[in-house]
């Protein structure tokens, strides 16, 4: 009885020693905590080996965070959980074998090699109950006091679990910070954190930027101090909208900088309850390029108009005059008296001259625009059709309402161009002998049909011809572009019996899509 009491006292003495050791270790954190814990634990429990391991490899292995043998820390190591007592710990929460662990785990080479007999292990668990790892002690002899050892290990395991969880979340935080840093580094924009009043709380820029000044010159200042009033007003509205709605908002503004007038896109996203993150991108170059691109089709079409006038003038003033002169020379030659066979050749040449003159005059006529602005679309088309009929010998009909209101001048010009270009194609490519132009004034559209009874477009009528025609020339492309700029479109139907071009434009287009300004309604 006395002896029993002495033993009890001894146990309690050692337990309180363990607690004393623990209290010292508990003041530390991180790697120091793990290392000193294993060292202390070895000494207090009189065990040969103490290890704290963290689950890794998808839960199939343990990687030690601290190991001590005989009270001295060793290099960390990683081992497979299969057929080890640690696997039992993870399955059951704790596992003790006080004397015959080697024979129970004969495949655990480490146990066998080290000659360990006793094993005590407790699972390390995070605050949500997830297993994080194992804390274990091993000894070559049976443990002197297994009960005390179990209690002590349990006590240390709770604190170790907390430390391991903290280490994990620290690592996760570091990884996410590193990720965020990498993302921020990759963004070429300037970033500002702004409060509701538009005061800059923080700012960052990866590259030299016109908008960016050293943080100390920007932080604490208000956007109204740094931006022109109009830009500051729109940014303030975007910031307010993002804070009240928790939705992102964007704004484009122009700012005069040392480099001249720059255009910026600013995107505001919710940052935290009261602030927004504003990401600012210099879009000056992109905007200028877009603007240039937008003007390009209109510029090309204008160049085409000018080129046509030039060709028409050349044909009329030079080529046609030369052929007339040639014709007159041929007449004079005839009058000089030539042999019968030479006279036949001369007559042939004169016929060719006449045909060429007619063709050149027809083309020049078709290329030369009439006084469209003065007479209006219908009269101009009638004039074109009539003139073509007398010059080409084509049978051309014209159907149109007796009267039609004037359309916006650019629209009239483009529709006239389409008729002119389509008739030019009829003359040049169709081989037709009749053609027709029909102008329809519908409720919401003006539709113009130009049809011929020629051979059709190349490939027309063949089964391979798809609905979309692809063309080598620019005639049809420019017709299409002109109609598109007026919100309309171009239809083509073509078969071996002829071709019809259908141009449709809406009358209610509010804005033209080219750079020539908004459409003015006709009256
Ligand atoms: N009415 C038509 N009948 C038969 N083929 C046509 C007709 N209109 C156009 N084509 C065919 O479509 C092609 C493309 O016409 P488009 O007006 O685009 O170019 P182009 O007349 O050849 O050259 P450009 O108009 O640039 O001087 C023509 O080359 C011709 O083969
Ligand atoms: Mg053409």
C-alpha cells in the first residue's frame, strides 16, 4: 500500500515535470515550437524517439516537421504510411503498443532497423476535425509509465495541432499572397484604392505611367485635386455606384498629361465595404487606332469616287478625242483614194473606232456622277438610265414612284453609287441586252433593284455556288460597304438567266456608322 502510494507520487511528480516543460515550449511558435517540443518530450518521457509528422502526398505519407533522437533534433524525413503504426493512429485517433510494436508491424523497416519495442501515437487534428498528422514517441524498451506517457502525449498533441493548423494557414496565406503579387505584377495598369469621397488610400503601378506619381504624393489626396473637373466627376460617379451597388463600373476619361491628351479606361471594383479598387488603363493608342480604322472605309470610298471622276475625265477628254482623231484620219485616207481591199480594211477600222468610241463614252458616262445634290436621287437615276439607253443600245427600263422625298445627301450619294456600279457591271460583265432599275419607297426602307438578263455571275446556277459570293473586284465590296454604312445591306441573286442586285437601306437610321456625321432626315 505504501509502495503503491510512493509510485503514485512519483508518477504525479513526473507528470508535473512534463507540464513544466510544456509551459516553456508553449511560449514559442513555428519551427522552434516543434523542435523544442520533441526534444523536451523525449527527456520527460524517457523515450528514444519523438516525431511530429504532417500528412502529405494526398494523405499517403507523413513528412516530419520535427524529429528528435535521444533529445537531439534530426533532419526531417518523409515515409509511407502503409503498414506503419502511424497509419493506425490516423484511422483510430490514437494508438498505443507498449511492448511488441515490432512484431505487430514487421513490414515497417524503420521500426525493425531501430529496434523499437514500444510505440505511442496521437493524431493531430485541426479545428474542423480534419486529420493533419501524427505525434508519436518510440522506445527500444517497454515504457516505464505508459499511463503518464499517454496523458502527456495527449496534452501536447492538442497544442501541437493548433500550431500545425496555424502553420498550414500561414502557408496558404503566403501562397495566396504570392499568387496575388504575381497577378498584380502581370497587370500593366495603375491601381488605386479609393474611399467613397474619392480619397486615394493606396496606389501601385508596375511600369512607368503618366498617371502615377510616388505613393507619398498621391496617398491621402483626392481625385479632384489630381484630375480635371469633368474626369474627376465621372470617376466620382463610378466610385459611388460601385460602393452603393457592390457592382463594378467603368468610365472613360481624357486627361491632359505631359505626353499630351491621353484617354484612360478606369474600372472600379468593390474592394471592401467602404472602398473601391480602381484599375486604370491608358487606351489612347487603341482608341486612336480604332478611330482611324473607323474612318478608313469612308476614306477609301471617297478615294474611289475621286479616282472614278479622274478616269471618266481621262476617257472622255483624251482617249475619246484620240479615237475621234484617228477616225478622221481614216476618212482622209479613204478620200485620198486607195485600192478596193485597202478600202475594206479602212472601213473595218472605222467601224472599230465607232464601237470603241461608243463604249468609251458609255463607260465615261457611267463613271461620271451627275448633279445629284441638285436634282435628287430619282432624277439622277432616271438621267443615268436614259443616257445609258441612248449610248449603249441597251433596252433599260426604269420603274420608280412618281415622286419621292429627298433623302439625306450621303444616303442619296451612296444609293446612286450602287445603281451606277451595278449598271457598270451589267455593261462590262453580263452580256445582257436588257436591264431594269426599280426604286421602291417602302414604309421603313428604300429598296433599289438592278436586274439584267445576262449570263449570270461566274459559277451562278452551279450546285457548288454557296449563298455568299466571293468577288475579285472592289465594285461589289464597295456597294456593300456603302449600304452597311447606312444601316442597310446588299442582296444578290444570280442564275444563268441573269443577275439581280437588291440594295436595301432603312430610312430611320439615327446615326451613320462612318465618320461623315449623323444622318439628316430628308424632307
Ligand atoms: N451583272 C453581272 N453579270 C455577270 N457577272 C457579274 C455581274 N456583276 C458582277 N459580275 C461578276 O462579279 C465580279 C465582281 O464584280 P465587281 O464589281 O466586284 O468587280 P469588277 O467589276 O470585276 O471590278 P471593279 O468593279 O473593281 O472594276 C465581276 O468580275 C463579274 O465576274
Ligand atoms: Mg464592277
